[in-house]
C-alpha cells in the first residue's frame, strides 16, 4: 500500500501527464484517458497536430476532427494543460483516484519511459536506435516539467540520486528511481517497459 494519499497520487498523475505531453513530437502520437470500467469515448484525448502544437478534446468530442470540437494547445503549456486535465478528471463523480482511469496511446511517445526529469533508453548500436523514440525521450528529459509539490516524484528522485552516488551509473540510477516510483504509485503507466525489460514506472493493478 502506498504511503501517499489521494491528493499525492493526483499530483503525481499531473506530473505524468505533463511529461507525456512534452514528449509528443510525432504525427502518430495519440494519448487518451478513459474510465477504466466503462466502454465509452475517452474522457480526454491529445493528438499531435503540428510542430509544437497538440490537439486537445474532451468527452464525446474526443473522436471528432470537426472544427470547434477540439482546442489547440502549445506543447510548452503542458504543465498548465496537465493541471487542467486533472481538474477535469477529478470533477467526475465516479473517479476518485488515478487508478480509476485507463491510459492508452500510440506513436513513439507511448514507447519510452515517462520520468519527469530524467530517463534512459535501452542500450544498443546507434543504428538500431529508433530516432523518433529517442527524440521523445530527450524532449521529456530536457523539458521544464513542473514537479513542485509532487512528493512521489521527489521520493523516487532521492532514491535515484543515492543510487547514482553509489554507482556513478545513470542507467542504474534511473532504474532505481523508476522502481521506487512504481512502488509508491497506486496506478500504472502502461507505456513504459514491462517487468520483462527490468523496470516499471507504475504499480501493477489488482485484477
């Protein structure tokens, strides 16, 4: 059981959304948040629209491309948009915590870890690295993600810092931070590598 309360979980979820949006650079990038237990249109949806701009829609309008059914937001506003998204989610009667929603997405942004101010890609030969995935990860690592008041992110970061101090390895530190993040969150980030690849940034949901 996480030591952090519902408000802490929502604040961490806000950080997650902001970091995710900062990494949406590709024309195939789509990110949706839906109710976990209902088959219905997404509560919110983000799509890549143009360079530096995302398409943001809510509720039944999430599947529409009609003018007026969505708003355009600059990626630089990801922190503000993430906060507004959490406010929309928390206003729903049947959603009390982030674990009540289901996350889904496609594109390069969905296949790299979402850590607010750091992360790593799997090693390999330069010619085998997916440039689009690498760009998404770099964008997240260099973005000014607002983590003010995010106690969960702060705790995970401290664990990573201690691991780095002891090993001088950025990869080991990132793994340690991600594992701590997984233990503290009550919800899971399904876009990050699975347990088979060695780390998670979310807590496995109970079935």
